[in-house]
């Protein structure tokens, strides 16, 4: 039995294109793997600490063996718990809308909590990096109001899928399966509806091999 962590990075829920596609993936996957445990986490409902002064102080004090306060220790324990929760999954599904050509701020906040040396990556003896979350597949449904095809001038605007692939690869993910749905806005509602329907069909297909 596997544990699937389903991360929703949109507050819109019922009106979110990325969640609609990811939900179709989860539904199809759940039917094919009825014994697996699926945990749904909406980051806009998740209690995430601000990675501010106290947490940054705690990080460097504790990781470098320096004197730290009990308040700092408690703050860092919250970070460790969130990392452990994330790493405990066997498979990952994400619903990620594009916000201002990038990702929603709550997902960025979550990533900033998770990406920590010795927890999700190591620095090698040669000064490079080695991700620590390996041999785990990740599917991400990524929606966007416009289209940003590779090889076109618009590709430069896409800091959503590029960043996801980069940061997830940095912490060890090699099996990253992205499915984009769009344009959801700039070509009108009929095109958006058509793109959503096609992406849902494809998501269900992809779930069978996840």
C-alpha cells in the first residue's frame, strides 16, 4: 500500500482548472489502487509558519550546533515536522495554477520550508548538490490563463513549470510528470472548456500508469 500526498496550491477549489484536472487524476488513480492512502492538503488551509526571523535564526543556530533558545528549537521542530510529513509519502500529486507567470505564494512558502540542507538535499564533497527525495513519482496539473509554447517568444514568461521542474529536481525528484491545461482565459470560455475536458481525459489516462 502506498501513500499519495495530493497538494492543492489553489484557493478556488471548485473553480480551479488545475484542481479539476488533478481531481480527475486522483479519482482514476484511486479506482485503480483502492488500497492506497490518499492525503489531500490544500496549502491555503494548511497552517504554514512564516519563514521569517525566528525560523531563520533557529535554522542556522541548530544546524551549526550553536546555542539556541527553546523558542528557536520549537520553531525548528515545526519545520522538521512539515518536512517529515512531506517525505513520508510514496507518491505525489500537485494542482498548481499560474499566478503572475509563476506559482502561488503559498506553494512558494511551502517549498521554502521544505528545501533544507540535510533534510531534502545535501551538499557534496565537490560542492555540488544531491537531492534526498528519490525514486518517488510526482504528477502535477498546471493551469495557466495563456499559452507559453516552447520555442516561441512567450516561453520566456513561464516561470511556473520551469521552476517546478528545477526545484523538484533539486531535491531529488527524477520522475516528474507535468500536464498543462490552458489557455483558461485569454481565448475565451469555449476554448477553456475544451482544454479542460481534454486535460481531464489525459489525466485519467496518466493515472493508470502512476
